[in-house]
C-alpha cells in the first residue's frame, strides 16, 4: 500500500481515485468486472439512459479512423425503468461510485428521468445535453448556451442528486456554455463529449454511417479536449471532469494539471480493457516518484 492520497471530491461525493469509466464505453460494469475488480475504479458512468428503451441506430455503428474511433450507436439502452430494476442492483454490488448518465429528446424526458433517478442510490447524475432536441428540429441542447441554461435550470429544480452537466465540444462557445450551466445550478461539469465527424466509403461512394455524421473520440481529439478543459477550468468555480482521448497516466496527469478534478476514460477501454486500472496504478507511481502526497498538489506551472 502506498501512502499517497489519490482520493478526490466531486460535488460533495468522495471518489477513491480520479479515474472514472466513461459513459457508453463500459456498459454497466459487469463485463469488465469479469476481467478485473472494477471496485478499484473511482467510479463508473452508466450507458446513456433515456426515459424509454432505445434500440439504437441502424447500419454501421463503429468505424475506426486514424488515432481514433467514430461511433453512431444512438444511445442504445434498456430505458430507465429496466436500469433501475435490473442493472442498478448489480452495479451497486461492484463496490464503486455510480454516475447515472441521462439523455433525452425533450425537456420532459430529462425531468421525468431525473425524478426516477432520485429514488435510487446513484451518487451523481450526469446530464448529457448533446442529445438532439426533437422539438427544435434535432439541434442538440448543448449547442446554444441559452438552450442549455433552460434545460439545466429546469432539471436542477427537480434533481435531488449532485448534478453534472456533460458538455459537447460542438457548442458555439464552450466557456460561455460552461458559465451558463454553472449559473443554472450545475454542481459540476464533464467535458468533452465526442466531436461531430464524418467518414465516406469510396467503394460505394456513400457515407459510412446511415446518419451521415457520427461522434469522433480517441487520442486524436486529446489536444483539443485538453484545451477546452483548461479554458473551462479557468472560468468556472465548480469541479470539472476532463475527458477526451485519455490513454495513459500521462494523459490523465495533463488533464489534472489543466484544472480537472477527475478524468473519464472512454475509447481506450476498447483497445485496452485494462486502461482504467493501468492509469490508476501509474498515477500512484508518478506521485510516489515525484513525492506528491495528494492529487491537490498537481498543478500546472504557468
């Protein structure tokens, strides 16, 4: 056992370490728990949950690109009721913090979803405002700051859990978006979600994805994600969870130095199932080597 303190406080909830499995890349934790004890993680962020069950998108869902991955899964999930009745009891036995990622196609979906999550012992709700607002022609809630402010304000009124808001890098102004969410009552922020991207199959001369566009993630987005996290951390007073292309402890330390309180690991879980565990162990080694007693001591010298 090392004598370094890797614990972090996120919105009043203590995490044993700053490494959280990102939404949509870790399922509900059961598959990974057959590989290693996921109780070692700081936390798990659930698959994106919607009020009603979703089967997801048709056609190609995953497409590899240089130094990254594109996905158009379409928030396939069992719906909140089945999550509460079937998946959540199993997740509780895993022995780590649980963040429930909540999506919705309209404000009513978010509100009704939060009301259901209030009744169970999830630690934090992560509001995914990258979802398309079907009542406004499909534009994501997380593009325009004023729209995000309205959604977060209304959800805050009925959310009895600490509330994280997950920001899209496709926002018109990421810093203004973050400030508006903080003003609306968010307890913390997580960023960034995937970048809007595209791939074309030159053999068929058609887009790879049925929906034409997809979400880009992986190492290729890390420098941009890091910049956005740095900018947001400089301007808000609430905790920030950084993500975007984190593959190893060095990436994680960069995000912490940029001001993030914790990090989420996503795409790397596909290429290396032990990614989260490796990062935790290597952060501890880094702290011991550099005589750092607590993560609070990790600062950017700038």
